[in-house]
């Protein structure tokens, strides 16, 4: 199925032991690369999946997720503060580092006056 026929994602099924849990995309805070795996951090749980961050980013393209560093994809709706001077962004109780190469992409997502 190509991207033109694919419906807009609003959830993922993530493996939890032998079960698969339906996780709304709005519950995902960030996705972090870790070698051949990615860790998906939700509001109350962390999932490990065997998939590259690039593949996940492509799958979530056009949604609320933005790459903020080489190894980090963030749900932009969860961001509460961004400091380009400090090179960090905050979402809920997490402070994450920004990559300088991604500043323009982040600024393009920021509605501001």
C-alpha cells in the first residue's frame, strides 16, 4: 500500500509480552533510537521495538511527530518549552536535547506571533 492510499494513523498496536496494546498516537511522548531498536515512551509505559527510527519517522510522516535530533522523534503536541539557546526541549517531566541541524524544522512547526 503506498502513502497515497494509506489512511492517516491515529494509533499503533505495540507488543507488550504476548499481547498487543492499542496506543493512541497522542499518548506517545517521544521515540528514541537505540541501535537496531527504538524505544517508544508513552505517558505511562516504555516499549522497545525492533525498527529503525528512520522507518518509524517515515511511517509517521505528516503527523505531529518531528525529528529533534539524530536519535529522537518527538510528539510536538506534547512539547511545553523549547530553548534553542540551551539546546533543549521539555515535554511533561522529560528534558530532551536538540540537534542544531534540526532547529529550522522545529521552528517551522512552531506557531508563534
